[in-house]
C-alpha cells in the first residue's frame, strides 16, 4: 500500500487548503486505505452523542500547529511501538527526524533487537523508533498482554476499530487516556476532534486521530452501465439522487442469477459495514453520559438489516454468492468481465487488481469509475464508512513524551504537504499506480472537508486473548441476513443470546463486570 498512503496525504492536504481548522466542525476524510484483508475490516461504532465531549486542553493551542509546539517536547528515548510493521521503514520516520531528530537512547532491552535490524546503509542510530515486531499479525494482542503483565509495556500500538472496545474492557486495563498528554487544540488534531470524541469513553479520549479515510466505495464500469441502459451512479450522486432505493432499482434491473449476472460483490463484511455506516448508527454506541449502550434494536438498524437481506439468494438473489462460488472471497474477475454490476471495496483493490485489468484489456481512463455508498434517502446523506489512523497509549508506558512526539509527527505529516509535494505524488500515483486524473479528482471531491461524518463500527471485535479473529454475534447477524436471507427482528427474537452478548460487551467496556 505504498501509494495509497501518499494519496491519503495528497487529498487531505488539498482539502485543507480551502477549509479552516476547527475542533468543533466535523472533519472530513482523507483517503488513507485500510487493507482489504477480512481481519482488517471487523470494525466498530458510536453515535454523535459524544460530540459534546470536552478535553481539558482543547483550546490550549488553538490556532497553533505542530511546528509551533515541538520545542516544548523533550524526547531523549525512542518511542517503543508494538506493531506488525516497522515504522522505521515508513514516511513518518523521515518526518519524525525532521521534527524531533533521532532520540539518543533506546529502551532498555531493545538495543540489540534494533541493531539486528540494521544494515550497512541504515545504521541503528538513524532509526527514530524502537519497533517491537510481533511474530505475526494474529499474535499482536497476546504479545501485548504478555508485555503489559511483565512490566515491559510498549508505549503505543496502532489503533484498530475492531479491538478498541475489547481493549477498554479487558481486566488488564491495557489503555491510558491521553487528555493529559495530547493537545487536541493543535490545528492538525483539531481537524479530527469531533471524530476523536466518538472514540472517547466517559469524556476521556483514547484515540488522537491523525488522519481519516473514506473506507469503502463502489466501483463500476462505464461500458456495463451503458450497455444495460442504467443511469450513471456518479451523475445520480451529484444530483443528490444516489439512494438505497436507486441502488436497489439498478441492481434488480441488472441481476439475472440464472445466467450468472449479479448486482453486487465484495467481501461479505465490507458490504455490510459499508451500508451500515450510511445510516449513522452502530450496534454499540455512546449514551448521553459518554458510556456505551447496546443499540442493536435501533429502528435504523432494523431498516438496514431488512435492506441487506434482499441481496440474499433466497430473497432477490442480487449478491454474487462468493461463499459458494469463490471460497468466501470476492471475485473481481466476474466484475472485470461485466458479470457483476457493482463492487464494494477500498482503493487497494484498484492498485492491486483493477488497474491490472485496465492495462491488460487496454481500457480507456474513463472505463473504471467510483462513487460513494448510496444514502438511505435524499434527506440523510452525511455519513460514509471511514477509517481512522491513530496510536493508543498503553498502560505502563514509560515514555509519554515519545508517544506525544509520534502522534504529532503523524498529524504533521498527514496534513502539511506542500503544493509541490502534492503535485509530485499525484504524478507518481498516475505513473506507478495507474490512477487516472478522473479517479483522483473524484476522490478529492468525495473527501471535501465537512462533507461527511465518520462512523466507527466497534461492535464486531476480536478477542484480544485469541490468536485469530472469531465469529461474533454481529457477524452472525450479518451472515444470516445477507447470506441466508433471515429477517433480522425475528432472528433476534429467536436468538436472545445475541442481545445478551451485546449487553455483556457493553457491560465489560463500562466496567460493570
């Protein structure tokens, strides 16, 4: 995902040029891309009730940027990061060194491990971070718990929606709130303040968001739309007519399952999360006191699940049955061949899949197009599926100044590209990633600041004790609606353990167990 990270910064910088920074305004998304790996898409949410959450230092540095406050940060020891990738190999390392230099000390016990990762061209003394690389992605939380229990806590770990509520609720108390460490009034962080509020608990902040991204979009082909006499989704979007009803109308007009024609494909939970986000509701949300509550019986969620089940084979048969035909994986080949109308996925699909089809088949630049998720109706258009970048401060962390410096470096990097850098990166996206000006322009328009509110679905968590993702009642609800065509309300009535599960998860996060 080399290029998509750059694209994120390009787009966000572009929209910041025309938008004032304010901690009270709703931030928009950049285009940072999450991996399309199923494990990375088990996400979670809140509602807007947290927007009133206040931080003790929200206005301390109002109008100031990271550059204005870095002189107050004294970092003599490398920040210790537990991650499944090495931040020393990313662009933020360069930004960090420009802002803070390379801390002279390495945390005790990690000098040798850092030295072993060294090579002749990249001396350990040039590495700004002490990176704890776990054996593999799936073991990251068992490793974290082990380190916390042994009084060897890392300073931070990347934020993931799907593990956040579990980390808050675990008896080990894995997280620290950051209100005494991070200044949310700094303009690069104030952009995301209302979204950071959505990931707070009891008024305390745990996730200083440094970047936001439109997480999933709809991909379609110009030729398929034209050949089937359908309206162009982008034109409908621009006219404010891109709704669930219109999406369903086009889907039913195109689909013919008996002849291998389907309206929709994509990873199962990508589809479900993408549509759910447009409602503005989530299965677990915040109440007026900033505590979690079970929201699985919300009227909008009932509506969403009833809509979702219509794609099932036993109802209208509109979704490509990838669990039967393709081992559970999305089948981009059918989409490329014109047998699937819409494909829901992130920009990673374009760089790894769709651009290759374009090159191989010599498609024109306007053949592959994107459009945001449709809205439930013409009145509710303010929500889209988004992903947040941030780092969590771990219980027992010994280098809070190092943590602060890392957060500020990310915030600065994501929000301060020069015009020259933006132009250069855009040209690189075109030459190396196969992006067209049309696609890049559409992404920029979609990500206009203030256009959408982010929705974080935190109700499909992983178990931080397990080495892998596991089936949860949330995923079971989705599967039974989207695959089996089950009616959601009846499913809850017949499976009371589902509601009880959400109650237990909420209770644990609220410290009631």
